[in-house]
């Protein structure tokens, strides 16, 4: 009996040792994994810092250039005085060097970089100017170098958008769906329900703040070794805004001047290479994969003249506008020619009808004369 108990104790002790060995191995593996994650994220600090630097500069430029600038009349007489005044008002102009003539520069600055957007919210619309560009550290970012480029679509009239729903069936489910949509897209709202006069049916009202928050969230992903870029509520081109989330992955080796220019063009709602440089991510679980260690190189992080980038985007837009305008003018000319041709054809057709009518009349009178002679 004593021997059997001793054997059981020995077996349990052996199993305990094996469990300790397994737990120690798991702990070691987890520590190694954490170390690898830490090293991987540290290597992403360089490209994230580079992105942060130029996104902060872009935010500052867009805030300073979005307002129209007023020029004293005295400065308009002399190009040098004009350039001196513009440089004092906007120091970043010096970064353009001699790339733009003062008058051309003035025309650009007078117009300002005014961006606007329109969002369809159920059966209502939120339309306003894009403003308040800034860099933020979001509350859900737990890594030092992660950051967010934020802005807002703010209408001139800040009255709330009121969405009223009358429903006699499944009103709770319909309201829940609407509330989920608003939460998913960071739209602030309140909800109220009022019973109708019959005491049974319900009228529901959603009061939505007349403002759209927009975010570009940059995060280092220690599991994939890539930089995740999530774009909230900035889909669409031109003035058409689309609610939703665009998820992109940026290979750290591609964080360079070209990417900065692509992001700037995208933020100005102009044709951009951003979706070509990055990879669009589908909503699938993150799969652990073997990642080659990324080693940052100084040559990768070239200096970017963002003032020049904005100027080039402006010129490209102007050139495109001219092409579109010329095309529209050519189309209008063709349309006018077609209308003239149609009028000419109509006139010819009318003349032919008149001519035919005269011939028919002449032939009729001729036969009538012959008929009267034969009698």
C-alpha cells in the first residue's frame, strides 16, 4: 500500500516537473516574442517619426493657406514689394524660391486652399468646409510613435441635423441600426422617442451634431512589421464625402518623399498614388507571419518641400481645369454646329416640301386643262 502511494506521488511529482518545464518554455517563448515585437516596433519608429514630421507641417500649411490673403494696394505696384509682403505674411513662401512669379503666387494665395465636402446621412446632408487640421495622440494608441492626423468637416451653420423616423413596426431595431451606424462613424448624437397621439405608435428623433470628424491613424504593427493607416470618413473624390473606414498597410521601405506627396494629394482630394503605393486591407484576422527585420537607412528619408508639393498640385489642378474647360468649349462648338446643321437640314426639308407642293399643283392644273380640252 505504501509502495503504491509512493509511486503515485512520484508520478505526480514528475508531471509537475514536466508542467514546470512546459510553462518555462512557454514563458521563454513569450518573452522572445515580446522582444521581437519590441525590436520590430523600434525599427518602425524612424518611418513613423518621418511621417509625423511632415504630417504636422502639412497640417500647419493647410491651416495657414486656407484663408484668403488681403494685399495692401501699395504692394501691388511693384513685384518685389509684393513678394516681400507675401513672404512676411507667409514665411513658407521662401521655400518656393523663384519657382513662381509674384503675380502667379498672389493668385494662388488669394484663392486659398479651400476644401469642402458633402456627406449623405440617411435622407439628410452634411456639407461644410474641411478645417482644423492637427496632429493628435489618440486615446487608444498605446505606442509612443503612433499618431493621428485629424480634421473636421464643419458647415457654416452649426445647427444639428434632425432625423425623424415614424415606424409602427420594429422601431427599436431600426433605431439600433441607425445608432450603430452613427457610432461606427464617430458622429455625436442624441435620441428621443415620443409616443403618437394614439398612445401606441412611436415617433423617434435622432439629433446628430452637424460636424464630421475625419482621421488618418498611423500605427506601427509589431506583428506584421508594417505601418497600418486607417482613414476614417474621408472616402470619395472632389466634394463627395463618404462615411466609412479605409484600411491600408504601408511597407516601411516605401515611407519616403513619394509617399508624403501621395498623402498630401489624397488629403487635398486630388488624384493620388496613395492606394497604389499602399496595400488595401480586407477585414480578415491578422495572421502571424515571419517578417524580415527592417533596417532603416538615412537615404530613405529625403527632405520634402511641402510648399512646393502644394504648389505643384495646384498647378496640375489648374492645368486639368483648363483641359476640361477647353474640352467643354469644343463640345459646345460641336453642339452648335450640330444645331446649325439640323436647322439647315430642316430648312432644306421645308424648301423641298414647298417645291414638291408647287410641282404637284402644277401637275394637277396641267391634267385639269387637258381634261377640259378633251371634253
